[in-house]
C-alpha cells in the first residue's frame, strides 16, 4: 500500500477519495480546519478531483450546490468538526428539496472524545435530520485489512445514493483520530496503483416504465378531455422537453411554462408554449371561459401562485408526472401520480395521437388557439405598457435578458420578487438558455454563492451543457446583503458572473403580499410595516462591491439595456445596480396586471365561448 496519512491510514482515505472519483465526483469544496486535515489532503492528492478551498462554510455549501446543479454531478463538500458543519445546513436543505446531489463529509472527533467537553466537538450525529437521503459514520482509523474495501463501498454508495432519483444530499460523518498531519507520502490516487478505473460498487437499475394497459388508460383520459392544460413547473431536465412537447402536440393542450421548466427557451417544439401563464391564470372573465377539465403537471409546483389557485378552484382531473416518486402537489386536489420516464411519456403521446387520428379529431383545436391568442395578447399588452414607461421597473431586466442572452447562457434568479418577475416577464425564444433558481426552499440566502458555483463550473470537467460562459444572476438587495460573504468566495475563486441587483432598499415583496403597507395602515400601525417587513437599510452596494475589488455600475432606466448588453460576457464578477422604490413598484405591478387583464377581457368578449 503506498502512501500514509496520519494514523487514519492514507490507504483507506486515498481509497475512499479514489472511489468518489471513480463514481464520478469531479469537484470538491473544502473548508479549512484541523480535524478534517487527512481528508482535505486526500482530496487534494487525487488528480481527478478539482479542489476549491472556501473559508465560509455557509457560502461554500451553496457554491457546491451551484456546481452540482450546473454539472448534474455529485459534488463533495468537506468541513471540520463543530459549528462549521452546521453552516452547511441551509444548502443541504435546498439540495434536498431541489434534488441536487451533494456528498457532505464532516470530520468529527473520535468516539472517546464526544460529549466530554473536548474542544470544537458537537453532536454531529444525523445533524441534517430528514434532509439527507443517507447518513452514515465512516471511521477510517481501523487498521483491518478489509477496511479499504469498506471505505470504497461507502464512497460508492454515497455517490450513487446522492445521484439516484430524486437526487439529493448524503452525509458521512467521519471521526478522525490524532495525529492528523501526514507522515510519509500523500495517499495514492489509484486502487493501489493498479490503474483500474472500474468502481468498486455500482448500481444497475431499471427505468420507471408503464405497461400497455397503463399507457392506454392515461391516453384514454387525455383523449376524452380536449379542454386540458399542461403545466410545466420547475424541472431542470433537458430529457423532459420532448415528451412534454409531444404530449402537447398529441392532445392539443397548451403548455403553461414556468421560467424554470426549461420549456420557454430552447430549440424544442415551442409551438404550444404559453409564456404569460402568471397573467393569464389570474381570475377574470377570460379564465372563467377557459377553465380546464384536465391538467397534466410536470416538475415542481410552479412559481406562479395563480396556477395553484386555479387548480384549487377549478378542481380539474389532475395527472402529475414524476419519475422520481415525489408527491409534490400542494394545491391539495385529487391527483394521479405517474411514475414514467421520458420514453413512456412519449408512448403516451403516441397513444393519444392514434386515438385522435382515429376519431378524426384535430390536434390543435379552438381551445389551443384561444390560449395561444391569450398569450400573444398578454405579451403585447406587457410590451406596450413597458414601452411607455419612463421610470425603472423591476421586471424589465428579464425582458431585456430574454432578448440578449446568447445560446448556452445560464440565467439565475434570486427568490422573493426576482423569480416572480422572471415568471411574469421572461419571454420565450429559440436560444438555449438554462434558467435556474434555488426553488427547493425558496431561501433568500446563499443566492450569490450558488450562482458563483454555477459560473465556476464552466471550468469543471464534464459539464453536461454547451456553455457560452454567460452567467447572469438577478436578485434583490436584501438577498444581496444576506450573502455579502459571497464576495469573499468570489475573491477566492474567480467566476465570470454578471449580477443585476434590484435595490429597492428592503423587502419589496411584502408590498405585494396581504401584509402590505395598506393593511398595516388600515389597522393604524403603518410604522410597523417598515420595521417588520420593509426593512429599509440604506446601505449602498457600490462601496461594498468595490471594497472587494469588483466592478460596480449603477444603471439608470434609460441606460439599463445598454449596461446589461455591455456587461454580459465580460470576465469576473460585475454588479449592475438598479434602484427602484418599493411602494411605487407595487403600483407598477398592479398597472401591468391591469393592462393584461384589460387585453384579456377584450379577447374574452370578442371570442365568446371557447368550445374545442
Ligand atoms: C433565508 C430566508 N430568510 C427570510 C426569508 C423571508 N423573505 C422572503 S422575501 C424577503 C425579502 C427579500 O428582499 P429582497 O431580496 O430585497 O427582494 P425584494 O422582495 O425586494 O424583491 C424575505 C426576508 C426567506 N425566504 N429566506
Ligand atoms: Mg429588495
């Protein structure tokens, strides 16, 4: 056995890390610490794993999440014992709910030093609770001859478990005894130098498929309901584009496409894609005349609250496709969950197509056209309204980016208003733009760190997508300040990321929610609105960004498009700041919604009853 690291045996640690690499891990984010030394060295010694060292575990974990999201590979994440481990928690939770594969490695004290007042020792046992798919302790201090095999087995299982659908985080807590520093060589990178690349343990598993009778039953239901709708929610899976488009084509169902569904932008068939679902599904005379009898959902629950609202009031027959066995249906209406992969979904489309051809039914019906007309009318109303605007509007960056982003770009949105504005304003198009957000737990934390990790993975081996190197993030000021530590992360690991910060001096979303300022005024407590929700901070972003050595640029309304166009594709981290005003922003959102509502009402009056 070549190479020894401390008493914890480099052979076993080397084997463990080598097996991570054999299972496909290419990136490791390492946070410095003493207890984790042997693992840090073992990761660093493996030539197939790109190690990045970040000092803030909270930011580091989101950075790892960003890489894993972007490359669709499991990323290893290492921290020393103590509170360092707890700082991973927000990103672990997001990874769990957003189905992102992370292998979390936490160094711990050996058993005899736990719960005895030893320094930097906390209870790390199952620390992330139900938010990880698998937890195990891996003690590598045992000198037994077969423990290399065990180390490899655990590494293989950790990566396979993180990747298996639904993907998610796994946690290995690793007690490491003294001495922690290496004596002798660093761990060997191969399995005792034999050059063999085969994983020690691997998984062979079947596709989730349906039999002919199951396909027929679903096809019968779809063919019998011409007034149907496909709702494509957040789903970052290029393999889903074709089945969704094919089911749409076969049924005539319009596809209400969440910006995070991947269906809005790309080269797939978008002929039935509805971009302005967030506007069209709002209560009104148009929707009253177009209530669907059947809804087929793909992906997570959509960003727009109006979809769930529609499901609750219309109670259509609901079919939810989720090959990974999820139960995501928060509208609480009766639903059938279909565990079918893309190929089975295409077979369903084929079966529906046959039925419609047999009965002579058209595929694109009056119903389909009515939705497409509404989408066009909503788009035209929004463009006309925006075109006449002489003051900054928070939705505008997404309209601009939809036009400007080239093939292979990645667009990230922060939570709160940016993701909602993206839903309302990001247009469709044929450029392959990947659109992402941390919508697992909708946190406003770690947003910049995640996008930095995503942008840094341009350099990672094996990125699954064509990559233009154009990474853009749009987020709010509170989210920016929450993750200001990401600027340290950006100093340590350069990434080409354009950040567009919408600075409305606080949480603008609350002005649009029921606890908005008007409600507080109505009960005579207007000052508490600002204190509890508005949270004005008066902090200028420019000096902060510049203090870390990055480029900051304030954009006025007239120059916004030119500023974005100018900054897209430049190297390094850049921040464009757009100043807006929260109360005025709420009014502008109402105005835009009214413009669409007016256009849709006119359309409803014109077309009358929209029978298929
Ligand atoms: C970690 C976390 N803390 C708190 C919240 C609750 N929250 C949702 S939106 C928001 C305000 C966000 O403000 P900003 O980022 O400026 O976006 P804006 O609302 O102005 O668009 C807060 C505090 C959250 N979602 N996540
Ligand atoms: Mg804000």
